[in-house]
């Protein structure tokens, strides 16, 4: 029942951004996801308005996938300053703009190309006994022939059950993968530098005790 007066409202304009993702030779790289995240500054209002763009369940509106020439376009982004993030199976970002300014009513061009280099990657897909894709967080442990843990990584399964980890250790390992709510599975993988290694579809068994990996969002090693 409280009544307030003198409340100021402001409409925030939107713009777009375009750019290109290339390799060291300048050739465009297709299939790389470019996303915007962080805070959009609102200097005209004397403060900042937080726009969360990487939350689980996001509709992916503020991201785009590069085409065959490495070009991307992201439209209808609220004006402000954002961090740019690249994700691509088998690709590691080497250089490029770290922040992009979006201006209302303008199509901004990134001030420089985003440069990536080829890297090793591990790709796996997960489903339950009925064939339905599994989503959630995963912990992956790479062990050598003696059973010694070489590296532990964390990642998030996509809506189609796919897990992608860039920059895993190179070599032949027993790879133990634990998805929250399912029993661990172990596979052998020979990982080569500069190439993606796809270990295919893995069927997981539910863990009635709810044991398994403890995954903290934002703790990805990939």
C-alpha cells in the first residue's frame, strides 16, 4: 500500500557488435562461440546495471557462432561495456580484444581480430540407460599407467549431453569421468597435441546414493 513519487525511469538502448576469429595465418575459424558477459556500464545513470549472460538456462541471446569465414555478429545487446569470451573445441584464444563497448543504435566492429591456435581437446557425450542426454557438472581425472593422477579438470555438459575440455594433458590415459548423480565411468583415451579426441557416447548408471563429483559453477578448468 506504500506510494512513492519522483521515481525516475530510463530506457536503455541496444546495439550490436561484429568481428572475426582467425588462426595464426589469418584464416577464418568456423564454429567458435563468441559470448559477452560481465557488467554493462550505464554512465548516463551514474551507476552500473548488472546483466548476467552466462547463467545456466540462458537463451544464448548474447552470443554467436562464427561462420565459414570466421565472422560473427551479435545483435540487440543492451548498451555498455562487456567482456568477450571465446569457446571452441580444439581452439585456444591467443590474442584479441578483452572488452567491447556496445553503443545504442550502432553496429560496433571489434577493434582487432580474435586470434586462436589449435590445441588438444577431449569430447564425450553422455546419456542414461533410456538414451536421454544427461546434463550437469562433471569432474574428469587423468591417470597414467601406474594409476597416478596427472590432472583433474571440471566441465559442464551441454543440453545434448556433450562435454568438451580444451587443453587436457597430452598422452595415453585412463580417464575417470564423474557426473553428479551418476556412477563414475573410466575410459582410455590417447590425446594428441593440436587435435580433438572424441571418445563417443558413454552410457551412465544413476547413483542412488547421489554420490559423485561436487561441481562448483565457474570452476571449469577448460
